[in-house]
């Protein structure tokens, strides 16, 4: 399992809004979203990762392939200049299960590469525009897109995780009433773990979101 902390924040040392935006994007992708995704993958079986409720829905495995494709096309290729020929349909059509460790390596390596591109991106170029897929986008909008896109599909993967395992990852358990800030996400807390549900860790709970403290 991976060590999880509450939502990561920026250092507070940025000198411009553009610098803060780039740092925030890097923090969300590498320090916040990725560890949550890896936590779920490590705790799921191969069957869980490739399970789908019906043919109109995606498995967690397909969603990870899709995240890799999106990040590589929008950031590594469009902003970083790397050569990449994307087959977007294949990301959703794959039915031959890719081993869990290969998925973990693929998304981890992709995020590391994205982080390097964003870390070296001149902030004065954020308003520059380029063509990607059928869109005309600024660099800033492209970064904004991949962050929200990752968050969107991470939520779907978390839903699958809870459906298949019956467990709450407890990412935001420290925000639930009755817990001090010292309590670590995913740690044991008798009042919340008694039924294994009431921690409201990711917003998918039998307790109303405003009561469970499901997100920051």
C-alpha cells in the first residue's frame, strides 16, 4: 500500500499566478491524484480492475489506459514535443487484461514525464495556442483539462473500487466530525470503522456528503 496524506497543497513560494497554477497542477497530478489511484489499484485484484457492469461502461483498466493516452497526447506530445500516435478508441476497446503491475508502471511513468514537462514549461507561454484532436487550445487550458480529466476518471475508478472491494479508502476521513487533524486518512477509528462505511472517504458513502466530510 501507499502512504496517503490529506490533500496536498502548494508551497506558497510562487511569485506569479502563472507559477502558482503550474505548481498546483503538478501537485494535484503527482502528489494527490496518483497516490490515491495507486492505492486503489494495489488493493484490487486483476478481476476487479477489468470488471465492467455492462458493455456500455468502462473498467478501471480501460480508464487507466485512457488516462495515459490523454496525458501523453495533451501534455507530452502537444506541450513537450514527444512523438505520440494515439489510438483513443483502443483505450476503451481493450478486452485482454493488461497485468496490474504494467498498468501501475504505465500511469506512474506517464505522470513522472508529465511532471517534468510542466516543471520546465516557461510560464510566459501559457497563453500560446495549438491544435489538439479537433480543438484549438491554449497551453493553460490544456493543463487545466488534463487535471480535471484525471480527477473525473479517478472518481469513476474509486466508485468501482468500493463496489468491488466493499472498502472505503478513507482519503478524507480526517475531515469527518469527531476526528482530530492528527488522524491519518485510511487509519483505524472505532467510531467510523465499526461498519466499514461511515468514514465518507471519497464521497461515495451511506452518509450524506455534508455530514461525512467527503472532500476538502
